[in-house]
């Protein structure tokens, strides 16, 4: 498998033009804060001082996890396929927020333990009906992990979008994300594991124990790809591949919560420049997400105490991306509005 080459965002002349356009707007310098940073970043990604957000899309990747056998979730595994049905019927939170924000929504079965059959609106990229229990062996064989990543890359190759947001669904996937976080960052297991979909204290303890045992079992997994195969999920691997290809194709990557950020941890370990293309929509209420963001030196746009997944935070952040490019395009300059600039 060929990991996509990603160019860092380094364009001094374009950066200077963007800075001049931002600073010439009728406002005190820096007064639009994060929106100014967004306008600069989107302009650099798109290679223009007149960036646009015209075709946003969110991909929701679904997959099941064998580690649910360890009692790490408050919900049965069947909820994964039932929620996919809810996505297809248009009844989930991500459907509501995507419609509200005029955002294309793509639902992908990367490895759900259920036979959906051919379904309108469902992209079948099933590698297997769920991963194996990573407490007893690798979650994925290397070939399966690479196949899931390559499926994510091919998905992006067919996509017409300028923003790609990521969401997921998979009972047990906060456990996989916590294991990847601990393996990739070296952060203590107890600081990576949280309540997920609503575990009590005993459930969180079981989850931490499962992650600790998995880390011991797979201690020889040294590369990011090996760690992803040993500890991840099909949906996480799909998103990792899609992120890498999306950055290569100069898309704005809109990152959701804890599980999506675990995929980014893997992608950034493979190609650090992918981070230049990422906008972090929010800080999740899942225990480890703030630590993940701090590790990546990320500045999330929002803090809404979300812990739903599905890409909901990404969808809710879209108006802020649009505001960033719109103020750059539509706001008057000091000269055009005949407004005096700051003294001195």
C-alpha cells in the first residue's frame, strides 16, 4: 500500500496576500479571532486568497468491534446496524444537521456485523463482519487494515467536495480509539478511557483493563500501520485512508470527536503534514478527547459537551467555515467603506 504524499502548507506569498485581505477589512486587527485563522487556513489549503465553501460533505463510517465481548459498552452490538438503518431513513442527528447545513451525507458500511443487502444510500465497503477481539489477537489482519485504508482513499477519489467531514458509528469503537490513543501517544490508559455511550464506573474499569491487556498483547506493534491493525477498527482505518487522500487532494478536513481524532492520530503518525489540512470542529465530552487535541496542538472551534459521534460536531461547525470565507469575500475594506483606519 502506498501512503499518499502530502505537501505542507507553505506558501509565503499567498499567506501574505491573505493576511493583507483579512487586515484590510473594516474591523480592528485580529478582532474576528478564530474566523481569521480559518480564513487563512482555508485559503492556503485551496491555494487562493478567495477561498470558497461550496460543496461540503460528511462521510459516516460504520463498523463493529470484537472487543465488545469484553463488556466494554453499555449497548449491544446490534445497535450499530440499527443506527445505520436510522441514518438511511434520515432520522439520526447527523441527518438533521447535514440537511440543516446543506451538506452531502455519505454512509459507508466498512465492517458491520449485519447483512444489509444492496441499499440506496449505503456504500458497501465491508471488509469483514466486524473486527476480532483485540484482547485475544489483532483486531485486523494487516491485509484487512490496508484494504480498509485503500477503500477510504478510493472513496475520496470519487468525491466532489471542498470540505470533507468525518463521522462514525460502531459499538465498542471508543475502546478501540482509547487503545490507539494510548499506543500512539504514550498517555496513560486511565487518561485515555472514558464512559463512551454511558458506562458506569465498573464498566469503565473493565474497558481500561481490556485496553491494558491489549497493549501488552500487541506491544510488538511498532509502526502506526501495525498499531492500527492490532487495535483499531475498519471504520477507523477507512477514515485514516480518507484523511490522507483528502489532504493530498487539498480538501479541508473537518474533524469530529474522539473516534475520528483517533484515526487522525494514525494518519498524522504516517504523514504529519496532514494536520495542516485539519479543522477541529469541537472538543468532545469523552474523557480522552481534550488530551488527544492537546497532543496534536489542536484548537477546536467549539465546546458543546457533545459525545454522540456520527459527525455531528463536524456538521455543526460548517456555519463557522462559511462565515470565515464569507467575511473575506463580502466584508467591506477600509477604503471601499470610507472608514478611517487606526491612528499611527
